[in-house]
C-alpha cells in the first residue's frame, strides 16, 4: 500500500486544516467553539464520491455515533498536489443505526441554488447523480431484509477512524 500523503484541506474557504490522504479518502481534524465548549471534529472526504462525512461531536447524546454526510464540490489536483478544496453543495444525509431510516435533507436549498444561478443545470445534474450513487452503493438495501447498511461507513473510512491525524487548523469567521 502507498504511504499516506499529507494534504491541506480548505473547506468552504473558511477552514484550513492539515490532514492525510489514504487512497481515495482524506481524513482531517478541526476544532471550533460552541456553547462555551471547545470541540474537535474528525472529518473524512470521499474524493471519488464528492461526499464529506463525519460523526458530529455536537449531536445530542441519543444521536452520538450517527453520521452526517454532505454532498460537496471537490477541487483536487491528484496525487502529490497537496491541497484538497471542498465546498458544501447543500444536500445532506443523516445516517443512524441500520434499524433506522436515513434522512435526506436540504433538497429545497439545492433547488433554490439551481433556481438562483448558484448551480448550473449541469452541476445540479452531477450532484443529484452523485447523491443517488452514494445512496445506492452505501445505504439502499435491495430486496433483502438485512439489518445492516450495505457499505456504511465505508471500510476505507473505518481504517482511518483511529489513525493519528495532525492537529493543525485555522477557522476563520
């Protein structure tokens, strides 16, 4: 296996964080202050799927361990480029335990972005296709009665859940 590549993630132009790329997944940590508490969040970018996933540290106790998945735009120059830029593309999926349905969120915001020109029709079509492929590959159960998600979290993310990551970020207001 190729060694991990050190990368810099630039998220929505506001967060810059050091991370690593292993195969088609980037893992990074970043921090923020909310409700009088400093939080550190581990986040994963699925480069091939244009999704960013994490288990939000600010979810309520009954949802700890659930996943939040964001459709994102990705700018990455390929292996050795060192920088991965992401931007939120509105559509989100909340994934809880396999015995719960997943929740698809913010399609109205996606539609508004298309209507007001922040998304071109071609970009909107690519985004919807990516979300559908993600759901079909990772979450949608075909005619079976299995009580597990077919491929979630992705095995390549599970490999990075406990790896030591750089603790170097800057969050601008």
